[in-house]
């Protein structure tokens, strides 16, 4: 099970205003490993233990060994039985950079959309709201707002709705 780590700063009553701008030295992020995800948010993080939901708002950044994600709002739904992630939804200005797996010699894939919905059971990520995916010089993008792109964990992508694909021959 992946452990989520969110760094939330606070100022104690004995801390001066000048000291508040410099984090203490023991606040370094741990290394990103296969069991660690780091989530940063600039405006707020709300945790609902009863509902098993966490909401992060404001320049949200996720660092994971497999990908980086940026958005303005991230809602994480945990399984009710305590068994890990049920679903994650990223909203507004979503950018996902998926790293190639070890040994692959492909360029990273970059997905952009207004919303990304991740289903960890199926391993599917659904991009909606003018989605597009770029790998190297090639670009696949929606031709309509309602177009959906579903990214499979095996590297396949399915598009539902109007789209346009630009494939550039980079060989000389």
C-alpha cells in the first residue's frame, strides 16, 4: 500500500515572523520510493477521517516514482475498509507526466486536461475537458470538450469522441 505524505507547515506562538519563512532543517522531504507519494498544496488540505476523503487545494503537486501530477484541486477517496486508495480526482489545469518504466527507451508521456479521474483497481486514468496526450513530437488531442481519453496501465489509450492526432516523422 502506498503511503501518502503531505507536508503542512505551521508557526508556533514562540516563532518570530522572520523565522516563519524558513522551514526548520528537519523538514526535508523523504526520498520518493515505490511506497511513498508526496503531495504538496499551497492553500489547504482537509482530511475527513469519517468519510475517508482528503482534499488538497492550490498549486497541488504530486511526486510519485511513476509520475508527477500538477493541478489546482485533488480529491483522494480511501477505501472504507482501510485498504488503500479507492479513487483520486484531479481538477483544473491538470498536467500528468508519466515516466517510462525502467528499461524503456521512450520519451515521457504528458497528459493535459481539465480533469483526471484515476481508478487504481483497474489502473485506468480518464482525462476529460479538452484532454490531450503528447509523447515526444506526437500529439493526440480532443476536438470537442466532451471527448474522453482513457489511459490504460499497459500503455494503450482509448479515445471516445472527436479527436485529432499529429504524428511527426523525426527521422532524417
